[in-house]
C-alpha cells in the first residue's frame, strides 16, 4: 500500500479512541498513552472524532469496558457515522468480536487495538524486503488467533486502518494457508538474517567500532545521523518514520572510522510479537560497541520515554553496553534541560551531552565524548610537572603513552594518551598546552 493510496483512501478516517483506567493502569499513565494513541492515529492517516475513558477496577472480560459504556460508545459512533474504534489497551479476539457485534448489528464498525494500529503504521513505513517480510509475519501472527471460527468473516475487513500492508490480501485466505505463509516468511527472514550475520562478521573482522543510535520514536535519531553523516534518511515529525536500520561510516576527529546505525524507534507497550518479528533489525543494538541513546528533552514525557527505552535495551540483551546520552532538541528548552526530569534516571553528567540535531549545537562535544568512549575512556591531554615533581613525570611514562615532551622554564610538559585510571592518578598535573605550543 503506497502513501498515495493512503492519502486517498484513509486520510479522512475518523475514529473514536477508548482508554481504560484500572487498578493496574493509573490515570496518569492512561492519559499519556491516550495522547500517544492520538499521535499514532495521526501518523496512520486518521483523525480523532472523540475520546472516551472509563475508570474500572479490572477490564470487562467480554467487552473490556462495561456494558453501559458500550451503549454510550455505540450512540457516539452512530451520531457521527464513525466506522472505526481504537482501544488503547490490548483486546482479545473474543472482545473484538463481542464489541463489533454490540456496537453495530450489521458489523460495520471496526474495532482495533493499539498493537494493530502500530502494525498498520509499520506496514505503511516498511520499505526494505526484510522490513516488509517482518511486518507481514507480525500481522499474520496477530491475525491467526483472531481467525478462530471466523475464517470467512475476515474477508469483509477490506482496506482501512488496521488492515493495511503486505498481508492484506492473504487475510482472506484460510488458516492453513496463513500457517503455510508464516512458515515461508520465517524461512525467508532466516535467510536474510543469515546474510546479515555474515555482513556483521565481516564488519567485526575489520575491527571498525560500531555505534547504534537508539531511542524513543520521534526523538531525532535520523536527524542526528543525517547531521553527522549526511545520510539522507527520511526524518519527519511522525512516529516510526524509520523501520529499516541504515548504517553509515563516520570519521572521528582523530581519523578513526566508526559505523553509525540508525534504528527503529521504541514506544511504550510495544507489542511482543513486533519485538520478536523485528528482532533481527533490533539486534543491531546487541552487536554494537556503544549505544548512542537519543532523548527528546523538550518532551514533557522525556523521563518515562527514557525508562521505556532502557527497559527495551535490557530486554534485547544489550543492558551491559556503554551508553552515551544525547539530550536532543535542547534548542526547544528555554530553561535548559535541567527541568526535563532526566537527571533522576541517573544519567550522570559524564555521559550526557546536550545537543540539537537540527541546529548542530553540541554535536562537536558529542563526537568528542563518543571518541573517548570508543577509545575506552582514553584521552590525549597535556600534563605539567613542576621541578619538584620530576619523579611523577617519570611515573607517567609507565601509566600512559607519552607522545611528546617539552622542557620549559616552569617544568616538564608531557602530551600523553591516558586511560581513565591514569587520568585519575595524574589529575593534579592536568594542564593547558605549554606557551611554545600555543604559538
Ligand atoms: N527543534 C528540534 N527538532 C528536532 C531536533 N531533532 C529532530 N527534530 C525533529 O523531530 C522530528 C523527528 O525526527 P526524526 O529524526 O525523524 O526522529 P527519529 O528518532 O528518527 O524518529 P523515528 O524514526 O520515527 O523513530 C522531526 O520533525 C525533526 O525535524 C532538534 O534538535 N530540535
Ligand atoms: Mg528515524
């Protein structure tokens, strides 16, 4: 399905969004998630007709929201001639069936949940062969339990939000066909994975350090990669603009070449089948040397986005990688990033750099920090040892690699590459370059 078809066919799709506050899902969380759902709908090409939230101890087993609310929802849909209802929480196949039946006796109102909407956006944005296969696989895995006893009914779903993508025509087929298709897709993805692994091994052999640019969707990852490397990746104010990892070479100031990879964005409540379908693309994070974690510090939800991102990094098995935090969109923060609530998450200053990928602010410092981390905390700096500290100067030769020495009136200046330990040991002797250097 192309963007053009989308614009013609679905751009005007209006929907009612439904959220649920429960014992486990507090009001605040629900509000944030509903706002995000609205942005997801916007990205999918739809608009919000109305939002409805119910407070309930636990979700109703039959219809998620209570029966009174279902009636209210039906009235709302009929009044506005709305054909699409999107639930912010996950719905079981039975809940979807019950809701669709009770909202409209002709079954003309379609009910989807947050996961299906995300899948729909993924289908719209997948461009590479691998991306398309992954989306189709995720869609089919999602569809199969929902087909139970409803093999023929699926055909009425036609086009529209929640049904797009390469899997669309196959949804009309029976389960057995879908199962065969899933097996074929899994085989195709496995062979692409194997090709990716071979590529990765070659890169590893070359010893080129790898940096994965990771973060919440819309944080500015692609904009940053474009600013650093002129990669020309699509960056836009939409969720999940990037689905396929793009890798570009980048030279650090000292000439060291590294590989920077843009990755698919994270989001709260990312459906598990999506994580597993996109595992091979997300795996870039596992095989990286350094994670460059981009945060949108202008977003009031920055702190919770950071915790979601960290949790997903853990889940992918990359929790032990060194992380450099890029506090992006600092240009939008009038009062600095202190207010953004990032600090409580323990992003200690050494590993955070305020930047604006858009204006270029802070990028030089970011690259310098990145270089330090890649060189394992090593820095090349000047030390000055006064005449009474010549013994310490001799020691420095043991702990660091001295590149140059200048003997000046006020002492010995040594220019050396020192690791973290040596920098700590000799911190009292750190110095500006000697005057003869500055000239
Ligand atoms: N003001 C401002 N806007 C920025 C900055 N960096 C990125 N943006 C904007 O933020 C939006 C999202 O940027 P992207 O680079 O597409 O974000 P992403 O993290 O790659 O997003 P996904 O690929 O969707 O996960 C775009 O509209 C950018 O122009 C920044 O430093 N300042
Ligand atoms: Mg992107």
